[in-house]
């Protein structure tokens, strides 16, 4: 068993996941009635945390059990210093651990957690590298809001730098902070560097359950929150200059890092602009509805107006939004009118009564919302309650119209679904499920979301019912059973090698649209030499195969001609008035007795009799050839009707034949048994112990004398071809059988009864810009039809198809032309009679059938299907842009939340990096660059018989000059069958073997480096 793992190694990357909140320690019962919590978030700040904790534990409110402490360990795997460890075990301390991803998200988690604690009313912020100034700092802030309806209190702070407390204090001034005009001026001063004193944003005590949260930006997120608070709720914010609340450290790593990059200055400059904008709007008495990170929103004359900040949206982004949200689409987003006013983009939309979602959202509203977005190709990425409304008719709508609305991709769609499910179905906080850095795998993280996998699966099924529905068997069945005709197939011992295949071919080719009263197989038990013998007799095998054909329901009756002389004599007496002959074959060793004895066993008026080796062609499966032949038998002088042969023209050829002109067609024809029996006995002379004529030649002579006819002609939409025995060893005969069965014989075969061998027997080559390659074996008919239906649904029908069935047998694949229906004209159908294997089928399709080097080969497994109607258009666009290898998103119902985005940089080092995944499309020229030996095992003795997705795509992804991944939503429905562990282990071994092969890109580079200049023109 191999140690190889087909999953790429885990890495620390941004994924959509929950906060993985864990309660490590809980405060004791004596603090359960505390009204205030000191919230401390830290990430890798264990040493600084000790000082912050000491200052918190020394607070008078803590000692009075009015306050308690919560510490959040954000993604830090540390061993606590002993002093910190002891402090964390204080009865007032609750210790949480989580994966938050940023300081803002860590603070928001603490606010969310506090909202869940029923006794808590206030959350006091304290950074892990800061400390509370005095023992009564917290009590002073609390006293300022105690017993009021205030929303927050803001205090003052001192500053520490390089371990020293600076002389300048940052005193919170009510006059400055409670007046929006002066507040904007304060922000402009420190943002421009004209003063050092900033907003006292770290000295904040917030009431619980306000719903206000820090914006997730790298710097100044606390200033943004406090500015919004002061602008929107100036009368509800208490400014408490003294006692000083905290000592703020300027030595923190985040502070140092932020000040060293452009984002620190940029965020402050933006904040200054926004503060002045908000102040201006307040000064003009605008009815403000919201102040966000992109712009301000107000109500004006029953119109909602959003004005964007200069940096928030570009002209190009507005044009993209206009196109994306075009008026013809049914999108759960309000219709807006755009305009540019004084250089700033605005939009307006009609104000309508609505509500903001509370805890949960109706599932049906969520499903309809997601369904509309998916079907219109739109993603709304900033999913949170503030950005959603429920209209008066219960429709969920997204109102945050801006840069977070994007063209849909599978990743965006899954994120939308998961975030809306988390909020609306589970009732989680807005930030419980967001994108953040984690070591977890994306699929594992989403599987941990209770019930989401099933929800997502049901949603995709709803969006693509044509892919997921339970289908009835689409195999056509005969609409009528003729009660007057028996099918009669004649075989002998030398047919052992082809019996099953030929009986199946004949029966399936002839049993539609009308079938027979009975299907009978006659076996001539002759063991001696045969006329025009082509194989050794194996009668035991023939009889054994016949029994299985009957057990399988393909034939109804097996007749083995008897060998007793009494039966032979009785039969010859009835047919030829000969009573002293007991040999079963004629003087030329042609079979005689077995066939006429077989006719005597038939109870229907008519028998359609044929030799086992005939090849039956059907140009149209709707042609009722039985009705034609019975009609031709209606004249009283007609005893037999020959089955037609391939004609060069499609016209009906009137049935014709003078008395005695044609013998009854012994190879393939319809006999009126009642009329023939009425003519018995007929003359057949005896020579020695044998009769001289076969039954059809004896009957032909009698018909000439008696004015009776055998006729030929009719509609050549159904025809037959007869291979001569000396040609049955030729390899092209199996191809000829398949092509004739499809009614696709070459012109050389027209007007000929006997098969004409030659190189003209070949499958139709394809030259289209795109060719879909469908390979399979024993594919369920319903699944194949689903796959073909997905091709029918393409809005652009300019493509070809290669459909290869790898020896499922005619009993299974006879109906493929009917399943193809109108697609048959653009399809090369290959039905092998012996199993070829996956790689030989790839090579046949791409190297032999496809002829244009620039043709795109799209691999579509027969049991899979395309999910979108625009696939061909997207592929042609990518081809026009020069793509030589293309992949599109795959959906696996058994792994609904997994995505398979390929990475072409170094796939061998990442277990294939999903370059194997569907939909796989590549140029013929790219495939031809891979040496055929590359597709073989180490010793070059045999092909890889599985994992051909890895086998073909891995080298091509390394050789491709312009590989692209097109993602505008799910494209390919891939229902992989379950394999046992042994098979999975074997596949892993094969994948490991092929990944260990040298990269073709390196080999090509070596060849290029070695190539002399004189080779350049070759």
C-alpha cells in the first residue's frame, strides 16, 4: 500500500471558515452577574499580555465582581509564561481561543461573544500591549454611563514609547468630539500630521447588542468605528476625560508595522475625507441612512442616494456594474440609475418599505435569492445583515451596490451560499463565517458548518435539475410485435468465434420499430467439411453460446437440426417427394435438410430468414421494413421478398421480379411459408445418396414453371451486406460491421450484395474547431442520453462529437444512433467489438479521427454532462484568445462543496494540483506533443489502464503555452462511481508512478538547448 496522498499538502492560506471558537477557561460563578467585561485580544503577545492582565485584575470593578475579563487568543500556538498562566487562572478570567484573521475581526468576535452573555451590558476595550492607567479607570468610565441609555463612553489615555510614558496626554474633549464639525477638523489635523494627538479610539466602552462592528481594514479600524459612532449618535456618546482610562503603547508590532507602510497614512487621509463628507451631510440636514466604507447613503425625495468616495469606485467598475446589473435581468438587487456629480459617482433608487433581517431568514427566500443570482451570473460578496433587506412581498434583496458585486464564479457562489446559510439558516453572527487565514482545508472547513453540505447539494440540484433527475430508461422499444413473422437465423459449427456477436447484431438491428413473434436460432450440427469453409467447427461452443443467448432473452428458441434418418426422410418426402435419401447436405456440400426442417418448425405465416454472417444496415430507425416486405408479399404469385442492399440513392425502388427470375434470397429474405408449403413437393433430383439442389434453387425452378415470383427492391433505408467467407479474416470487417449498422457504408459498397473490403472502411474524420470526446463502456443509457442532451442544449452547435463505446456489445449499444438523434450528423460513432482500453481510444480519437491540429478536444465522459448552455461559446472565445489548454469548473454530487481549481505552476509538486479535473479541453497539437511512450508503464510494455485524467493532463499542463481556467459558474457534472479501497490504492500507486516521471517541459527545454541552429527550419 502506497504512502502517496492525492491531496496537496496543507498550507496557510485565506479560506472561508468559521472562527473555530473554543472556550479554554471560564470565569467562576461569583462573576456571573458582572455587568462589564474587559475584552483583551492578543496574537503572539504573551509577554505584553501579563501587564495588561495585571492592570485589569486590579480594577475596582473586578474586585467588586461588577466586571470580569475575557481574553481571546487569536491563532497563537504558544506556551504561556508562568506569570501569565497564573493570571489567566484568576476566577474573573474567561479564556477563549479562535481563528480571527485580523485585529478588527478579533475585536468583533469579543463583541459577538459579549452579546451572548445575558448579564453583560458593557464591553471595555483593552489591547494586549496596553494597560489600564489606574485601579479606578474602568469604574470612572462605567460611572459616566451607568443608569443612562447611552450607547458608549470614550475616555482619555496616556502614551508609552520605548518603555517610557510620554508627557503629552490624549484627553478626550467633549466639545471636540460631540460636534461633528470640530470632530472632522480634529481628524484632518492628525491625518495630515499637523498634530500628534489622535482620536482616543482605544479608550472605548460599548453597550452590548448595538450591532456596531470594526471594519476589517489593516489600519485605523478603531478610528473608523469611533468616528461613525460620534457622527451618527453624538448625543448617545458620553465623553469622560477623567480619570484617564489607559496607557496606549506605541511600541506594538502592529502599530510599528502599520506606520511603516503606506496603508497607515492612506487610511488616515481617507478617514479625514470621509469625516468631512459626513460632517457636511449632517450640516445640510441630510436624512442619512448609512455611512459605509464605500460611501454615504441618504434619503432624498423618496429616493435612496448613494455617493461613492473618490477611491471607492472607478469609471470602469461602474461600467462593469451597469452591464452586470442590466435591466433585462431578474436580479435580487434594486434597479438603480447612475450619474457622476462633481466628479463623484452616485446612484439613485426608489425607496421602498422593507426590513433588515434579524436573527434568521426564511429558507425559501434564501434559495430564491441564490437561484436568481446564479442564473444571472452575479455574485454579491459582502453578505451581512446590514447589506440585506426583506421586501414587503418577502423577497430577499442585496442593497450594498458597489465593488463587492462581481461576475459569478464557483468560488464566489459557494462563499455567498455559505455566508448566507450561516447567517440566515443557522442564525450565526455576520462575522462567524468569513474569509480568513487558516491551516485548515477549505472543504473541511465548510463540512464543519452544520447541514451546509446537504443544503448546497440540494441547491445545485434545484439549479440543474436536468443533471440530477432520476431518469427512466430511454432505450427505444418496438411499438408493435408482428404476430405473423418469425426471425430465423441460420448458424453452424464453424460460426463459434462470431456467433454471440452476430446474433446480437442481427437481432438488435432488426427488432425496431417492429419486432417478431419469435426469434429463432437454427443450428446445423454438421461436423464434417463445409462448403467454402473458413473456420474449424466447434459445435459444443456454438450450442453453449446459443443457450446463453436464450437465457439472456436475445432469442426465444434454439433449434438443433436432428440427425435421425426417419426425420430426414420424412422431411425430404414432404418437400421433394424423395424417400430414399438421408444425407443432410447436397452434392456440393451445401446445407439442405437443417434449413427446411427448421422452416417446418415455424408456426407463423412468414419467416424472415438470414445467414448468421449477414451485416444489417439501418439508415433510418423509423423505417418499418417488415411492413414494406409484407406489402410486397401481398400479390398471390409472390412467395419471397429479398432484403434490400445498400443503394447509392435514397429513393424507393419498386419491388420487381419475373416468375423464376430470382431465387428466394437464401442469405436474407422474407418467405411466405403457407404459399411455399402449398407448392410442395417440388422437384430436386438425387445423385448418389445426396440431393443436388439447395431448397432455394429447387424452389426457383418450380416458380419458373408455375408462374410464381421472388421479388427484390424496396426502401434501402434498411439493407444488408454479406461478407464472403474468404474475407472474414480481414481486420476491417469489425469496422465495417459497425459502420453498416449505422447506415454509414462507403460509396464502394453501393449496389453490392457482397462485402467489398478495402481502406474505404474507416470512421469519419472530424475537422471542427471543437470536438467533444465521449468514451465509455456499459454506460447507463439514461446517463448517456443526459450527456448528449447537454450537448443538444448548447446555444452554439458548431462542434463535432466522437462517441466511443469500448465493447459493451450490440445488446447494449445498438440504440446509440437513436440516442444521438439529430446529433448523429455531427458524430463519429465508434463501437468496438473487443475491449481496446482508455489510452488506445484516446489515440484513435485524437491522432486518427481528429485531423486539424488546432481542434479543441473536450473530454466529456459518457456518464457526465455539461451544466451550462454556453460552454461551446466560452471555449471558442478562449481558443480565439490563444488558449491551448482549458479547464472549467467541475461539480461532484458526492462531494458537493469541493472545488477543483487547477494550478499550472508546478503540478507535480502538489499531487497534480487539480490539472486532472473536468472539464478538460486541449488542442490536438498539444496532445500530439506528448510522446506515446509517456502513456505507458515504466517498462513500456503496457498502457496505463486507468488514471488517464492525470496521465494526459499532467504533461500537457506542463507543455501548454497558454493554459486557462474559465470560471463563470459550474460547467461539468461529474458523478464518480465508488471504487473499493483496493482499486483506490492501485490508482494512487499509478498516480505516484506517473507524477514521478520527468516533466516534459524540462525535457523539451533540454532539447531546445541542445538543438543546433541548422535545425531551426525543420
